[in-house]
C-alpha cells in the first residue's frame, strides 16, 4: 500500500472557502482519477504563527497506481489549486510505502 500525503498550510483569509473547495471539488476530483482507494483530510493540531495546516492522505493499492496519478492527472489538478489560490498556501508532498 502506498500513502500519498500532501501537507498544506493555507492563509486564514481564504481558509473557509479553500477548505470547502478542497472537500467538495479537489479531493473528489483526485479520487475520480481511479488511482486511489481512499482520501482523507486531517487538520494538523499545532499552533501556527499564521494560517492553518492540513494533511491530505490518499491511499493507492500500488506504486503503479500512484505513478499513473503523478504522470497523467497530478499536473492538471495541482494547476487548478494554484490558479484558484496562488500565493495563499504552501504545500509539500510525501510518498510513503507500507512495510509489511
């Protein structure tokens, strides 16, 4: 199992609109690619100097599924977020592989 984690810090002035859009548009669009079996959103409970932070976790059955997402879908989906909220968030991505 592969866990694709996207950690995001979003500015307070767009937080509510951004979170609603992420829940109702972006995450469903990511899941609609068929590359992930599950997607979850976690609020990171730390005191921030500014903004709020979240972890978006997507589970893929295999590395091939993740690679298909990365190569065929990620650029357009990431561009959508940038076009809508440029300069209002920072994000970094982590790829984890389950050890059995």
